[in-house]
């Protein structure tokens, strides 16, 4: 492997190195920039064109992956799929939370009639249901 070097700014040089490959017709081309005595590769991450919001659950899951599942996080980041994965997780968690809240409301008899009759009891029951449902979603989807 010999670098084809061309001078650039100051003491930095850019080199293109073509390592030999075993397959015919495939050529990997990397560019390197010389910093001092060392050639460092010019690496960039692929563009992630995801426009959906990551949301609170996506951010929490991303933080979990970054601290506890570093290999998965790095794989998603370097492949350019991290934002879309986190947006999917956020949508799944939001949908699951809504489903669980509705099921628990039905199961515990929390209705609009209760809301009209006793608002404080309704608010207390809904807060309890939402907290339980969020705990279930966090355990099942976010921190797993």
C-alpha cells in the first residue's frame, strides 16, 4: 500500500490509499489526511434523512443504548439508521401507552360519568393509570 500524496494546507497532506482486495472489481478507496507525522482517515457518517421527531421515549431509549448497549448504538449510528430507529421506538411507545391507558380505564371503570360527578377522583384515577401505563411502557420498550 503506497499513498498517493498531494500537498494541501500548511503541513497537512492528503493521501489516497487503495488497499488490495481479494475480489475482482471491488476497490475500496479511503482518503487520509496527514496530521504531523501520522495519516488519519477522513471518515464521515452517512446522512440520516429522518424527519420524524424522536420524542421523549426515543431520547430515553437512545440514552439507554448509549450507556448500556454501546455496540447496538454504534452500529445504528454508523449505519445512519439511529434517528429512524428512535423515531420508530417513540411511535411504538406512544401507541402502546395509549392502548394500556384505554384498557386500564375500562377495567377500573374510569368514565366520563365519573369525571362529571367527581373531578378530583377522576383526576386521581387517571394520574394513577397513566403512571402505571408509563412504567409498563418504559420496562417493555425503552429499557429492554
